[in-house]
């Protein structure tokens, strides 16, 4: 991977983030939707403070898994066929395209996690334990979802099923991330070791990253 | 050529003056017997909540007026008020959480009024998100107006449902998220001054926000009259096997 | 946190966010006026 590769990665990521700045899908739609979901749950199941504190962290991670993937999949990251053709004619390495799109999704997902996390802490009165591990979990989950979501979006790309299919495909594959994140938080609460869960999430990230990079060119040429 | 939209500075002066007066009174007013100094948070929270409801009511009126008259000035009124309303609703919620955490140890109490305010926040956030999706001025105005009316008309139903839900599930504690009954006259004066000050701030912000809308329209008008093809439009899929 | 600490926190949050919002309106107006002057 030459310096040209990383230059392309930066260019792609920059373009995606610029698109988000113009459209504002994440800021104006996905984040509010995630926050609203957090608001609706206690209306349905009860507002006992103790109950909410118990389920708060779990609810938060479920929302991140289900809604966060929309960030990676959003209209902003989809390109029309002529645009893709132009990219490949210009010599854009498909792997660089994948990494670049993943990078922009990662940044947007982190913003999503932080914004919705603030709402969760407020509504459910969640204790913020082990801030260092928490930050690490947020980053690893965001990375995993970004990798999974971007890869799945490329796979689904040319079919007419559209964006609704991608969350369905990503959700079961993101279970290790969900379990890792929730068990890590529980571990922090009850004093268990959480290294194994963090390693599990890291393994997910590595596996998906490898597959994403290796299949980028075959996918584009299909 | 000069900018056509008039730029006024008195709103900023009015805002600065109101902020200073409100702040001074809040700091000078006496402490509460029950809540101590924390009652001063009320002097921000209550006027902000008042503004939130006023702003959304104006959005409703503006939306109705637009649907009846089709004059864009009503759409501008509705849009500006919705944005200011979203800001002050958000502020109300955040201040409410700070007050809740400091007074009761819990940021959110799920009482009817707080929950309703949160729901309203999302309704009008959606209104603003909708406006962002349409570039055409007239189309955007009519879509937003319908949503503005729908949202506002739904609010009483939402309010009723939430209040009913709350009365069935009253928390068995002494939580009184409404805040203390204000008995001290100086505290009442502070609160009322806060409400008046915030209303002045709302009106001033409306003037500037509508001005901003005018400027945006003016620029769009200029850009429309000097339109050039976008460079990227030159990239199309080549069609093979057809006569050029 | 002390009571005054909470009060200060609330007021800082309130006033700073308001100034940012009002400032953004002023800033956007300023930018637009520049853009209009340039375009004409």
C-alpha cells in the first residue's frame, strides 16, 4: 500500500464527510431517530428509575446496533453508477474506496454514539463507569459497524432492494459487537474482567476489515 | 449593487439588554427555603419552556396562515419560529435535567410535562429535517405547513395520552418536578421578568432569523439567474451501439 | 457539586449555547451578505 493509497483514502473520506455536511442526514435524521427510540421505550415498559438504570446500557447498545448501521449505509455514502465508473476510470483503488468510506462512517458513527449516549445517560440515569474502557468500546463498536455496514452496502449496491436490506444483513453479524459492548459494561459494573470481550470485538473488526479490503476489487468488477 | 434585505441592529441590543437584566435579577433574588440556591435554575428553565411553547404555537399559526393565503411570509414566520423553538425546547430539556440531577439526583423524572416537551422537541426537529430535504421554496413551504399543522394538532392528543399514562403510574415518591410554589414576591418578580426578557429575546431572534431567510432567498435568486452547468454533469455512462 | 456549582453550570450551559445559536445566525447573515455583494 503506497502513499497514493492513503491519499485516496483521505480523499474519499473527505468527500463523504462533505456530503454529510451538505445533506446532514446523520445530524438531522439518524441521531434524532436514535434518541427518539430511547425516549419511547420507557413510555412502553415503565419508568421505574431502578428498572431504567438496569436496562439503560443495554438499550443504548441495541439502538447503536440497529440505528447506527444506518449511518454507514445512508444515502450520503451511496454513489450513482456513473459516479462509480468515473471513480474507477480515474484509477481509484477499490480497496482505498472501501477504507475511505469506512473512515467517514467511523467518524459519523462516533458522533452518533456520543450524541445518543448523552441522551441515554440523561433519560436512563446510567452510571458512567470505567471511562477509559467505555471510550475503547465506543471506538471498537463504531469501527466494527462502519466496516460491516460499508461492506454490506457495497454488496447490496446494485440490487433494487435498496437500503432497507442492509440493516437486516448487518444486524445478525453485529451480535458479537452487541454482546461484547453490553458484557463489557456489565463487567465494569460487577467487577468482572472484560478483556476477553474486548478481544472478541477486536477480532470482529480484524476479520471484517480483511474481508472488506480483499473483496473490494472483485465487488467493483462484478 | 447593494444588498436588498434590510439589516437591523436593534434586535442584538434588545437581546443583550434582556440577558443582562434577567441574569442580574436571578443572581440577586433570595434563595428558596426548600431548594436553596438551586431555585435560580428555575429562572432559566421556566422562561425557556414558556418560549418553547410560544414558538411552536407561532409555527402552527404561520403554517395555517400559509395554507390559507399561500404568502411565503407566513412560511418564513413558521420556519424561523420552529428553529428558535427547537433551540429553546432543547435548552428547556437540558436545564430540566441539570435541575433534576442537582435537586433529586435523577436527571429525568418522566413526568407528563417533561415527557410531552421531549416529544414536541422531536416533532419540530422533524419539521426542520423535512425543510432541509426540499430546495424548491413553494414545495417546501406547503410540505412544511402541512407537517406544522399536523404536529400542532396532534400535540393535545399526545398531551392527554401522556398525562393519562402518568396518572395511572404515579411514582411513589415526593418528586415534584414542577418545582416549588413561588411565594416570595421578589422571586415572583424575577420569574416574571425572566419570562418577559425571554419573550423580547424571542421576538428579536425572530427578526434576525427571518432576515436570514430573506438573505438566503436573495442569494438563491441571484444564483438562479446566473446558472451555469455543473462540471460533474459531463460524466455520464457512455451509451454504446447508438447513433450519436 | 455545591448548589452554586450547579447554578453556575446551568447558567454557563444556557448562556453559552444561546450565544452560540444567536452568533450562528449573525455569522450566517454576515456570510450571506458577503456572498450577495460578491455575486452582484
